[in-house]
C-alpha cells in the first residue's frame, strides 16, 4: 500500500467518527442550479431596474476591487447605512451626490429580495463553451435540484444507522438556500436549526439547539426563509404568506463575517454554536466542502480551534486547489498533523508537500457529487 492509499484509509476512519461537523459553502449547491457568487452577482445586477437605485449600486460597486461580488456590495452598503445613520444629516456623500440612510436601506432591501428569489428558484448562466442556454427558475417553474443533497444525507447516515441516537452531527453552512434542511426532512430525519414551530417557526435557540435528537444545522449567514418581522421578531417563514413582512426583510447577512455583526442575535448565537462545535475533548472531525476560505472570521474560528490545547478536532478539507490559509496551516508544525487537504491533484497532510496517486491525474472529490460518492464508497475518484 502506497502513502496515498494509507492516507485514504486514514480519511475513511475519520469519516466514521461519531462526532462530525460539516462546513459547507456555495460550491455544494452549484450542481443544484444555484449560482456561485460571481454568477449571482451578475444576475442581481441585471435584475436591478434602471433608475436611482441602479445608479447608486453602480456608484458603490465601481469603488470596490475588480474581484468584488454581491456579498462585498451588501457589506459595503451595511457600512454606509451605519455611517449615514450616525451623521447629523443622516446622509453620506458619494462621488459628489448626497444619499440618505433610507436610500441605502432601500437598495440593501432590493438586493436581498433579488438574491432570495434567485436562490430559492435557481438560475444558470448561458454557457457558450458547452452550448447550454440560460435557465431562469421561477415560482411557477423552479429549477433547483435537491438530488445530490439527498444522496449526501443517505451517505452520511448509512454508516451510522445504529449509532445515530448517540452520534453528534452538525451541519454548518454559509449558504442561504434550504436544500440541506429540506433533504434531511425528505429522508425523515429531524433537524435543529434554532427555531421552534412547524411550517412557520420562531427563533428559540435555547430550546431548539438542545433537542435530545436530530442534527444541528447552523446557518452562519442566514437563510432565504428567515424574516426579521417588525412585530414578531425573527421568523422562519413559509414563503409567500401575506401576514408577515415582505421578502425584502429576508435575513441574509454576509456582513455577519464582520466582528460587529457576530455580536447580534441570531448571529451571536450561531457563531457561538459554531465555536462550540469546533472544540471537543473527544475525537471530533470537521469536514469542509464547497468553501473557498474567503471568510476571515470563519477561518479565524477554525485557526483558534486547531491551536486550542486539549481540542481533539481533525480538519478535513475537500477543495479544488490549495489556498493560502491552508498552506500556512500545513506549514505550522503545531497543527499540520491535524489537517488533511484533499485537492484535485492529491492530498496534503503533515506538511505542504503534495501526496499524489500514481496513475491518477485528476481527483474530482471537490465537486459535491463526487464527494458524496467518496463518502459512500470510500474510494478516491
């Protein structure tokens, strides 16, 4: 058995651990026809009608780095809302034009509404290379596909059929979509997401996250089915009802990555739960997929957990290629043995030296569908 196969065997042993955390980013929903961040940005920009809001959006986005995406824009608008609200005139001047707090709030709400609609129903850009046309999901014709998420749930639980009652599993995600919780429900598995109730739930984390059974789902950046209602507070909403606030009040907060936002509920509670799950005196594995390590606050929490004395968490990352933060961790002798990074070219473990599979050029387990196959079969693809 060569070194690559030995590490695959180690990975499979870790993936049978009873205490598991799965950290998911946007990449796991791409095959479900939910756009990645750059595509989502272009779609939202195209949906904004010409006029004052579009002009304000362009003024803001033109001042951002070339690689900006819609989360950057929302975070920047959040900062402008705070700045204008603190000023005597309740306004901020941008490029010679004065904008009020209300105008920034209106733009933020409009963007959130368009993000929510796009993610809920799905969107695919035209692909000239592969000859595919644009696909636009709608309430009458949704195109979001839950197939891979259901396969993940089945693969995750298949090896734990007799252990689920005493297993501890948490799903941590930055995604706004509801595919994970929907997949668990369709597979008849209870989940604890911080809400109590039925189709409409109310924020009740002290009770919901302490249920004796079920799997925790921790949505660090909010969700398309969360509404911040003026009278009723934070509600998990049944979409389309007319007795709650409009969809522009959907609670999705990419600026939750900023320190100030993580001090407010629900994000204070969600990040506290995330932090708790990363730390354990018992064998514990945290698996990342579809996450590109572009969120400093999340990376910081992982870094702190890896360095915590007595913490027995092992980090496994499935990703297309090595990232700077992962390379730095692998070079650190204090934590490198706690980390596995499975990339398209091979595996890193114990150092930043790539361990390749003889005769295998490309490994696609960074794709969600192929990761699900690996979880199910235990063999590198």
